C-alpha cells in the first residue's frame, strides 16, 4: 500500500507541477515540457523558468548542451541562482538534475512554487501555508456547507473551489443551485469556470482531487494559490473603481457648487442693476404725501428686498469660501468664477447699489427732515463704525485662506469679537432712542438703521456659525474621506447613545458596547490593548478619539497619484480609458456618464478618453 500511495502523490505532483511549469513558460512562448525529469535534465528549461519567475536574466549559459559537463554547468548555474535568492536546497545537486532524479526535481520545483507563488501571501502576519489557509477560511466563511481545515480532505467535494469563485464573482453562477452531493461535477465545474472566466490554469484533474484517499497537499496548494492571485487582481481593480467613483463624485460636487454660485451672482447683479434703473427713471414727488410714500417704499425695499440681497451676498461669500476650501481639501486647482461673476464684480455692483441708495436717501431726506444734524451725525458715526466693523469681519470671513486649522483659529478669533459688538450696539440703541424722541425719522448721514445693524449682526453671527461648522466638517471630512455622511451620522448617533452620563466621553464598557453596536467585534484581550492605545493615560474615550479610531479602521484616502494609478488599472494599463472599461469597474451609471462627458477624447478617436490629460487639468501640477 505504501508504494501505491507514494506513486499516487508523485504522479499527481508530476502532472500538477508540469502544468504549472508550462503555464510559466507560455509567458515567453517557450515550448511546453512533457516529462519533468527528462526535459529539465540539461538545465536549459530550468534556467528559462528562473528568468521568468525571478524576473532577472541569468546571463550566458549553454543553450544547446550536448556534453554532460555542459548540462552540469547549466544545472549549477540554476542552483546558484536559487541559493542567491536565499532559498534552502536540501540533498540536491546539479548531478541529480542531469541524472533525472524525479523525486529531487519535484522537491526543487516545490521550493520554487513555495517561494515565488505562495510565500508572498500574507494574512495577519502569517505566511506561506498558514497565510494561504487563513485566506481560504475567511473567503469561504459565509458558506456553512464549506469547512476548510487543510489542503487535502477539505477540497474533495469541490465545494471549497466553488465557494472561492462565488465569493468574488457571484455573477458567474448561483452557489446554492449546485448539487452539494455531486463532488465530481462540482470539482469539474469549478475548474472549468476558473479557467474560462478567471484565466486560472487547470493544474489539477478531477480524479487527482476526488478519486484519491488523500489529495496531494502540495498540488492543492499550488492550484489554490492561483485563486489568491487572481482575486487579488480583481480586488485591486475594484478599489481603483471606488477611488475613481469617489473622485468623480467630488468633482461633480465642486462643479455643482460652482455652477450654483455663478447662477446666483448673475441673478443678484441683474436685480441690483434693475432697481437702480428704476430709481433713475423715477422722479421725486413735490408734495409731502407722495414723497412720504416714496420714502415708505424705499424703507420697505430696505427692510425686505435689500435684506434678502444682504443675506444672499453673505451666502455667496460663504459658498465661494467653501468652494475654495473644498478645492484645497482635495488638492484641486483653486476655483475661479467666470469673468464678470468674480467677487470684485459683485463688490463693484454692491458698492454702486450702496452709493445709489445713499443718493436716493439724501434726495428724499432733503425735503423731509427738520431734525438736528448733530444728533444724526452722532448716530451715523456710531452706526457707520459699527457697520464697518461688521463689513470688515464679513470680509475676513469671505477671504479666509490657509490650511483648515489656521482658518479655524481665525474664525474663533472673530467670534470672540462679537460680544464687544453687542455692547457697542446697546450704546447705539441709546442714541437711536434719543433720535426718535427728537422725531427724527430719516438720517442723511447713514443708510444703516437700527434694524439694519441688528439684522447684519445676526447675519454675521450666522456666517460665523456656518463657517465654523463648515470648517470643522471639512476637518472631519479630510480625515474621513472614505466615510459617507450617513456613516458619520451613524458614528455620532452611536457615540451619543452610549454616552449614558452625558459627559461627552465613553467609559471602557460604553466604548465596547458602542463598537459592538456598529458591528465591530474584538476579543477581550484585543479590546483591552486597543482601549489603552486609544484612551492613552485616561480611563475614557473622547468623541474625537472615538471618531479617529473609527476612521483608522475604515479610511481610504485618495491622492492624485492613487487616482492616476486607479485610472490606469481601470483602463487595463492602456494610456486611455473606454466607456466599457468604466462600466466593467462597477461604477454607478451616473458616475460613468459624468466621466464620459468631462474626460477629453483622444485625437481621432470617438470612444477613447485621455484620463491623464483630464487629471492634469483638475489637480495641482506643482
């Protein structure tokens, strides 16, 4: 029985290793071998194999050896290279290869397979056999019918092969349509699908797996390693597709924000010019009642239309600042509005409007007022200084620059100036009360009423709050670029839910419960080590530490270089990408449509898109 068993594993390895070897040789169109011991005996095929898998030329050798000494020289050259690559060789010399020692040659090929095909597999610090086994167990875990414990008996029913394929390509077949009891059909089906759709060479025969008492471990490992490498490539394309998709979403967002900004600026400037044209055509009445009506209409404009415009201008300043901040966050070229719609164009129109308002106010007031100029000037001086402070602070908000931390510090500095402004407003209110007592209804020296100042101060507060919230969100978004808003909301809601004592911190037990609530499970030992690392010298977790920890286990930053590499992967290493490439990378249809409409076509082509030129146009080139 022992002889039969030895013959069985040796014959299986002969077939498997021959197929593996021929697959490697085919990369350089080298004729396949039929008998390992015979065809490797002169050393030439062995050297050619090492040049392929080692990606290094071995130099001159006897390409058509006839003498034994020439064959030995070739074999020694191959073995020297194997030793140079730090591979241990046991009980094999050049003469063993030349003398066609089949068992030793099989051992040499297994050493090469282990080093160049399996050794690079790493799962949780495990390598080679243990790493590959852990990978198989993780991939087949969702299939209760599959229990991978080794590289022998666990594969005899063919279900483990089918589960590996279905886990990564469920579109190819329905795992639960298989007859779980038909091991021959399941194994043959897996081999056929893997070869046809995944380019995995069929290194094994069905009988090598199903019709032996114990499948050969080395042969099974050699074949399963091909699955690992094939699916690693698929995962790489999937990651690249996600990066491209996220990048397209950011670009779509920036484009929408810019389009919205320019549309609203255009409408505001048009409205400002329209009311000025109306005032220019309208003559002031000569009688008191008509003039008073015109004054009332002007006041109504100031209290309604003008305030809407003020609020809109504040919003536009904030929107432009957000656009610039977002461009900086994602390393895009700074956003610049179209000519005629830039901030200085809006400021010029706004200044002209204010000048026109002053002129109209003066023209009306010249015929109405009988009030004391000194009191009006006192109020006007205070109001203008106050409004100037508001304008200065609003301008500082609109022109914030620098990194997010610098902007956050500047906004906090501006917020600290609000309380003195409120006290100053109380002083202005006292002067305004004296003007009312003197029956002063209008003031030629300023356009700013008490209501204007209160309203503008409230807008300033709103602008500060909005800017502060936006910057803080951008800081979070910068460090959590892999998280969706829904994820962020879920994380914050979870933190608040488990913060039972409302201290804005989580105890060790609360932290563990919150992680379990988010589906993150750790052993007690893992959790204790992790908690000490996150909490530092304290016995609690702050909200910032909580979010940063979740980011650390979910983050997927996207750099310009990553995007270039991702586009290259999606394009299949071509210098251009096609619409079909984008669709095959599992991008949503709206994202594909956006990219096709915005990436320039290559000269002379209708369906080849130059993604390099597109990336150069949206990223900083310095």
